[in-house]
């Protein structure tokens, strides 16, 4: 098995980070493993870490009184789990549970926040990477809402804006209407 320092530069989440930045991030990391059914974290607990899944699968879940436990997304080998370590008040919004034996790299959130305070450029680069994860989770949630409710013409005024088509502007995109 490769060390964390050897693994991170090849991981897509860290692609493009300066090797010195990768070394700083790796200094805040440890290898961890979880058995099937074991929780990486629970909703409401202190969010003091995030994970890069090396092997296995993790279910991101939310529990509702009426619906019970619902899986809102999954993370497989190569995926990143957890962004609440970066957003005050640093509490988990979901549960994360291993659905099969899972190995991951765990990053100490307090350590990384401290490194980001010391090096604002590192903080900015990590914020861009984490924002991408947050965006992907939001898109996945939107798709699940569309699957659940089956239409963008919902008559529920609270759901209609969430289900409407979204135009996403990318750098370099033009404002011209599609033909």
C-alpha cells in the first residue's frame, strides 16, 4: 500500500495542488478503516475531519421522522466525504456510514484550518476544491428531487424553485441563448 504522501498527488481532488501544498495537507492526514455498518460521522456531531475514500463505499444519509433513514448520496473509491469541517459551526449535516469495508484517508479539520490561516493561498486552493465537492452534492440532491417528484411543474410553492431548470455559467461560456 502506498503512503499518504505517495497517494495524494495522484488523487483527482488534489490534482493541480503544488507539491509543497500536498505535503502540508498530508501532514494533517492519517489512514483509517471502517467495518460494514460503521459510521464515519453522525449528523450533529462536531465536524473535525474529512475523508478521501481509498476503497469501499460510504452512504451519506439523513434521517427524517416520517421517512426514516434516506441515502442522499454515496461515495466510492476516489471520492471525498465531508465538507462541514470548513464551514462554521463545524457540525455534520448528514450521517456517513460504510456500506462495505472501507479504507480512507482522514484529514484533521482543525489542523487544515490552521494551515489555511497560516497560508491564505493554500486556504483558497482548498476552498475551491471543497466548493466543487459541495456543488456536486447539490447537483446530486437536485437529481434525486427530480426523481422523487418526477416533474419540474410541481404545484408545491416550496419545491417548485428547487425543481426548476438551472442554468450554470462556466468560465468562458457565452451569454448567447441556445439556438
